[in-house]
């Protein structure tokens, strides 16, 4: 039976053996994810109102400004969806693959492009439905969406190892792997709360250079444990780790 400490020890060991590549990938994803939050659009209401006031009578400023803002928000929303579906989803699969590979060997940064290079359309389609289903369940109440998010948690990891899975296979396998494990994963995520707290006192530097790589590697180790429980044969490294947790260099 796996434990949180075992997963974290394996993550720390992997981070030690491939530190700078892992940090670089984490930093790239962090920067891309941060940029995606506003899609390069920053609009200040008062600035826009002042600019329009110079040419338009005041009676029309408020209404026109509101229409322009609605248009900008709509465009940003559409661009955000397109980026999420066609760029960030395959990027997510590639980074999951990178973290999985890093657990047993110094993975190459090129693994990040895996979701773009291997069955891109299938990856995009399946992750689109994953997010759509979670969003749909969230509309009912918070708890159903929360449960479904954990139920479908393994989908990107499964695609990272087999991008040819059908939508039905990916969702079925994820559901099987997460049966009886949702609470365990939730507690595993909570166990990083203290690290987030410490990271906030370093302007996020601790997060980029340690906490986020450590966290993602731990989740990748969790995925590997679940996949072995559900029938995947252990790799040579995993067999060695089970008998000698620090036998990485012997393989």
C-alpha cells in the first residue's frame, strides 16, 4: 500500500537527479499559465472613459464604454477558450509525460511537446470533454463538480502514456483508478499547504524552484502507483525502488 511519504520521497529523489530541466519546464508552464490569465488584455475603465470623453458627448460615454468593455471581455473569453483547448491542453499532456518520465530517468525537455506531436486531435478532443464534463457537473452544485474533477483526474496522465486512447477508454480508466482514492488525493494535495505558505514569503521563488516541481512529481508518482495497482507491470526502476529506494544510479 502506498503512502504520502513514499510518493514524496520518490518525487524528491527525481527532482535531485534532474533538477534544472524540471525547474525549467515548471517555469515555462508557470509563465505560459500566468500569461493566459489575461491573454495580454488590460483595460482600465476610467482610462477608456476619459479617452472617449474627449471626442464624444458625455451623455453617450457611459453606454459606449460599457459596450466596448463587454466586447473586450467577450473576445478575451473566446481567445481564452481557444488557447485552453488547442494550446494548454496538449501542453498539459506533454508536461505530465515529462514528470512521469522524470521519475525514472532524466527526461528530455522535448517531452513537453508530446501532446502536439502525437495524435494532437485526439488529445484536444478528450481534454475538451474532460473540462466540459467537470464544468457541467459544477453547474449543479460545487460538490458534484469537485467529485468529477477527481474522477477524471487521471485523464491527462493516461493520454501522456497512450494518446491513442478513445474518449470512453480514457474516462473509464480514470474512473477505475480513482475509485476509493479521491479522498486520498485530496489529502495529498492538502499536504502541500505549508509549502504554499512558505512560498508566499519568497515572492513565489520557492514555488518555482522547489515547491511546484516537487508537487507535480509527487502527483506523477501517485499516478504511477494507481496504474500499477490497476494492472500495469512495474518498470525496472519501480521494481528497484521498491527494494532499494535509492537504487536509481544502479540501473
